[in-house]
């Protein structure tokens, strides 16, 4: 494993730049916020210090590639000053952004609500010693096992009293950065997370061109050295109250954010009583499917599909003359179906026969609600999603290298199953769901859907869960003022993941490819990654530098 040390320099509480009004102290979660048991959906954004595509005027200029921030000498003072300014901008812009996203500055009160007490985001600054960003990214064999060091908290714990928002800014010796975010899944899904990141980066770009100002924080510096990465003028100041009493408070928020976040949409659309029937039912469902019981040692691999490989998979599906049941398959459909196909082939090799298999996919409800109710939910937070399930009862998949037509037919069938499953989550389905908080018919409808998933698996069947971050815009929306991220990543398993048989799909930087973060039992993964058909279409754990 490569030599790399992540040294914590400071721990702060970044509080909103304006206080949250008392009548907004308790933020009620929506019914759908009970669906996902994962404490966090961690994400890390990586920034080169000399992005050649960065030429935006009047913002923070790129550093040179010779800066070494873990040296004790006084060289490169100009570049160090640039890094210090970036760190200051991150903090001040976060403070202002939290004004509009005030529940994210609070603590988890219970499974039904957030205490919006302005405790602030848990914010950590760290230095990455003995490695530049490019050196780190160029070691893919070690990369996945090291990613958790860039995160500020334990991914398995999001209990009562925990901070909703946790952020760690890691500065490499070259000046590059890795910004790790862990925000409670109780209040944000992937789309909501991207909305928050876009608001934060937009605020930072505005802040970058302003004079330095005081920061609203509660600092706990771990270093008194003059080379500390914490901003020397970061102080705690009283902030003036604002008379605006709207649900999304304070005029300052509306000035800073180019888009006003919709905080109440999920709660209004899917209200909940003081009952936790959906949480209890979903926990039973997830537990029977893929929550790791601690007995299995799992591993994560990155399967990278370039745009040309995805085009070839689409061609295989389109070549099947089956009354054109699947027209214009999407990137997510063909990649999900292909991984499912290969995973079932690995299962057959393990067990000696093809086992029934269930695939689930998280479905973003925003577009369905928008078309149904004529609401703009593009900038909404909350878990506006449901689970679609596709089945393969009698798999016969062989993945024969010499029979492309048979492989295409198999893949076509799985894409069709997935598309049919997702299509069932339509306007009528959403309408029934919306009444679940108050009417027995809606509640029955949701419980029936979960029970159908729960009853499918058995000891003689397999389950694979998918979640797609594709098309959210993490790359396009991730520019703080010094260039777009060079890489956006999930976090791999270090051996004892919360979930087994779980796949996260992420855009590549070019936008036409997909990185699949696949977590499986070690034995299952060992067989899967040796599949010659899989290797024709994917690169296993390539350096992210090849994807730039």
C-alpha cells in the first residue's frame, strides 16, 4: 500500500451566517425519508491545483504544480496564500449556504425530525502528507482502500444527536484537494445532495471575488503552527437577526444562492404522522435482501465503462429483432443489465446452477411528480425516491464469447425487465403513495410494494441493488471557483460494508461513460472479475487519470 498520511489540522463547527428563526427549530422529515436505512451517502470531490481548463477571470487562480504544503520552509508563499484563500472561501461560503439549507446545520433529533439548532456542520481540515493528488490517483490498486481517510466520520453511525452535515477538506502537498462529504441520508438523496453542492459552489464562486470577511464558526484548532491550514482570521461573531419569516429564511440566502432550495416539498407531498411503520417495514425488507450481517467479508471494485463500450452494449440490445420492445436503451439500463447478467453468471459458477435473481433500482420521483402536479422539484431536498424491482426467475445465461447473438438476446431481456419495473413507478403509483401518510389505502399500497420485494429472495436466490448518480451533474456543478472536479467518487468497502451486492453508478468526467462501484462477497467478486465477457467492456480499477 502506498505511503500516505492524512493529518487532521483543525476541527470546526461551521454555523449558518444568519440564525434560524425559532419557529423553524424542528424540521419534520417526510414519510419517504424513512425508506433508506443507510446512515450516509458519502461522496468525495477531487480538485487538481493546476487544472488546464480553468481560465475563469477574477476568481482564485490555479497554483503551480511545485507547491509542497507539508514542507516547513517558506518557499512558494504565493501558492500557499492561494490555498489559504481557497480554504477560507470554502468555510465562508458554506456558512452562507447553510443559511438557506438550515436543517443541514442541525442535529438528528430522532427518526422523525431534525433539530435545527444551528449547531453547525462538523468541518475538518487535513493535510495529506507524502503524496500529491496525481500520485494518489495514479495508484488504483491502493486507491479504494484509502478513500475512507478523506471522510470526517464513521459511515455506520448517524444516530440521535449526530451532526446532519460532516465535511472534511483534505489538502495534498501539491495543493490539490479532496473534499469528502457525509450528509445524513435521513434528509438528502443523491439529487438533493447535488442540489446542496451546487448551491455551495455557486456561493463560493461569488465569495471568491469578494474581500475576505469574518467567518461564522466554532473552531477547535489542533495545530498552533504558523503553517496551519486553518484561516487565521476565522473568528466567532454574533450575527444579526433577519425579520424574514418564510419557510426558507433570510434575505441573505436569496441573494447568495442563484437557486432557492425547496426544503418543504418532500414533507408536504409525503407527510407523516408520529409513526414509523415505513421505517420498520423497510428495515425488514432491506435486512432480508442485502444488509451485511457481519459474517461476510466484502470487497469493492470499480468497473469503468467508457462511452464506446456502452455504445457497443446498446448495439447488442438494439440488434435483437424482438418487435422492438426496447427502443433506445439508456446508459444506466444497459450497464445495470450487463452487470446483473455477469453477476448471475458468477453465481451460477459458484452454486452449480442458475438461481432466481432480483434487481432493484432506486427511482427518482421528481420528474414523475412534476409531470403529475406541475411542480418544480429540481432544487428540492429530501428522499424523493422509491424502489423498482426486476426479476429473473429462471436464468439461463452463459455469456458465450462465441455467440454474440445469444448474449445480445439475454441482455435485451434483462433491459426489458428493468425498464418494465421502472415504468411501474408512474403517476398513478405516486398518487397512491401520497395518501399513505393519512389514508389506509395508500399505506397498504406502499406496504404491499415492500412486502413484494421482501418475499422474493430466499436462500436459493440472489439480490443486487443499484443506485444511480448519473446525470445529477456533480462534475458540472462542482466548481468552487478553481475548476471542476477531476474526479468524483463514492467510497469502497474496507471489508465490512453495511451493504452487500450493492452497485452505485457514477458518471465519468467526460459524461458518456459510467463508473460502477460494485460491492460483493469476496468469492463472488473474484469470479465476476475474471469473466472474459465482462473484461471486453470494462476496465477494472483504472487510474482516474485515464478518464480525464
